[in-house]
């Protein structure tokens, strides 16, 4: 029965990186043939506005959902959450675990003790998988299969949820799965060329009438509510009206597009490291978990880089944007937390763990 | 051989030999003829772990300012820009490391040396370097922790 199908959404890379496109196409081709999955392709998650067809589609998926994207799973999860695509975090076994050293470290839950958490989370799982963790399409296809098996065991629960209080479009979608943004798999055409070659950024198919509307690159903060404690430092710090407060008095990234491209300032100010800029080059800011391989420590300070605290950096970055806007730089005078230095004190003793882990390893 | 000083990093003991001098950016300098040979201290190597890649962005015989960027290093644990320890002249690099930097891990105080350097600056004594490590240890841990989050 169609309802048993798990929905897989493949979110495309920004730009036209041929290797990335190729991987996407291989995965999509295989999954579209697979009988037990329902595969769709949407533009890059982070770039879609909330009323983009791709997001509307994502919101309409009722059951378990697998999202393949070029983002760290945490970044993908909270980007979706903000757009109203909510669910419990499903655990993918496909992770970046190249560096076995790290696995010696105690796996800590990133959730901070006083975090406010996500609200209105339905009883279903969203599995976010980072497409950068493997080069082979098969790895992703296998993982989709594994999750799909795991998920079909829970179908009864899912049915209850659906029967319980289905929204009309959800039920519709559930009973008549349609290929809303179905990728037209680029069968190699006469010239053996890939049609996507000439596409605009983010659009998937040239002559398809289902062509999703194009997206442009965006830049804005994404809050991880499993870390955020609602302390309001970000809203005090940002002078560009990006943050707001919802009707339950929770911090919210309200005006995403007010944010200044490239500016990651508030992420440096957040005492919980809850603010993610999925497109930032520093993995820790882009939403990598501490354990992720590829996240390397920057020892430049140790070897003599001019030392600046995160706050000093943030203030500098903010001043640059203020001046660019024709406003006055404010330096440390506005919206800077009083407690400054203790900001860095955290309950987590990662270095000790690191060192001890390494000792065990040797 | 002179007696080494030891700086404890968690369970690891960083060995700081007393037959040479040090810079605050964690290099050792050993006087040879009219210049110094420089390399990573055990403290640096401990934080770096296995070095994969080393690259210099200046040519040999370049005059450098104190803290000028001179290279890049990548290891299993870290990425870092490298900086000149003092104002001076970088005379030569350890060519062997460019193909295979593993000597940095296996013999950091010997064949894993980085470059030959001329300077008029007065480097730190081993004792002063160990004191500096002790002073900076809290801060280093905090910096690293911040990056792990
Ligand atoms: S600064 Fe961080 S923890 Fe505080 S409200 Fe903003 S996102 Fe949440
Ligand atoms: S990055 Fe800068 S502009 Fe954007 S929300 Fe943060 S402080 Fe505001």
C-alpha cells in the first residue's frame, strides 16, 4: 500500500557543482525506481522561502521523512523546524566518522540543560542526512533502505497519528502520494549531455512544467532550540531587526532576510552556541556536532595569531555591517552582554575528554 | 644530556628540553652557529596530533616581522596558520618535511625541525616557557572547548 512508502526529499546543492549534481542524480534515479520510497527533489533547503513550493511540499508530508541535503544534519533539522517542517530527530547511521579517534570521546548530548526545545513536534521522525559524508550513491541508497525498513515497523503508530487529526492536505498527500516536485531524471539526452548543465541556480529541470521556482542564495541565522535558553542576547546584539519574539515569548528568527550576508556575528555572542549559519565556513558555526570529523580545531591563536575574543570579533563584524548600511559603528556600546568573560565557561570539559580519549587511544 | 622539564597536559606530559630556548608561540629555538634552528615543542605537537600537511607561504631568506604569517599546517586534529616567532630572517626550511611531515610527530626536537632563523630577539628560557604554559593552560582549554561546541 502506498501509505507505507517513506518520503525521501533530496535537497539540491547551491550552484552547479558537477560532482554534487551527479551524486544527486544517481541517488534520485535509484530512489525513484524503488517501490517503497517516494522520492522528490527540491532546491537547497536553506534557500527556499517558507512559501516556496518545495517547503509547502515538505510541510505536507505526514509521516517519517528522510531529507538528504548538503548541510550538517543539525543545520538541516533546525532550518526545517523553522519552516514548520517538524519532527523528532531520526538517527541516521550514515555519519561522517572518518576519524575514529573521536569515537573514543564520550558521546555527549548537545542538548543544553535549560534549553527551551522545539514546540508542537508531531510524533514522527525526520532523518537528516548530510550528502557530504560519502561519495558513493549506494551508501545513501542503502541508508534510505535501512531507515525505510525501520520506519515501516512503526506504521501502525503513523496510522494512528494520521487518523487522529489529519490536516486535509496531509491526508490527501498520504492517500494519494503525488510526485509534486518529482525529479525528471535526466535521461542522458541525444548528445549524452546532462540537461541540468544549463539550469539556473536551484532549479532542477529545464523543460519540465513541474519546474520548481528558482531560489536565490540566502543568509540568515537558524536557532537550535535544543541549545537555546531564550536568554535574548542575540536580539539585544543584532541591530538589524532579524530577531523577534513569538506569542509565547520565545526567541525567533523573524526577518530572515534582514540578516547581513556573510555576517555571523550573533552566533559568536550566543552563550549556548545555539545559532547556526549553515553556510559559514567554520564547521562549528555551520552546525557541525562536536564529534563530526572534519571539524578541526583552529590553533592559529596558539601559534601567534592576533588574539581576539569571540565578542570582539562579533562587535567588529557588526560594525562593518553598520557602516555599510550608512549607520554609525557602535563598538562595544550596544547590546553587549555584561558577563562577557564567563561566556566561555561551559559545563563541558571537552579538552579533558579529548586528552583522556587520546591517552586511551595510544 | 640536560634534564628535561615537564609540563603536564591532562595525563600527557609535554617534555621541554633545557638545551634550547623558546618562543611564546610554542616553538623551540636551538642556537647553531649564528642562527637558530626552530621547531614545534611537544606541547604544540600534542595539540596538533598527526601532521598531514605543512606549507610555507614565504621563501627562504625572507625577512619577517614578529607574528607575520609564514605558513599553514594541517593535522588530524587541527588547522592552523603559522607565524614568525620574532622579527628576523627565515634562512631555510626543512625540505624533508614538505614531502613527509611525519618527523614532526616522531622527532619534533630533532629531525622534525621546521626552519633556520636569524633574530636579535631574546627567546624565553625553558623555565620561562613552562611558566607561560602554566599561565595559558586554562585559556587554551577554554579556547579549544569553545571550538568543540
Ligand atoms: S543568544 Fe542564543 S541562547 Fe540566547 S536567545 Fe539567542 S539563540 Fe537563544
Ligand atoms: S549575523 Fe549579524 S545581521 Fe545577521 S542576525 Fe546576526 S547580528 Fe544580525
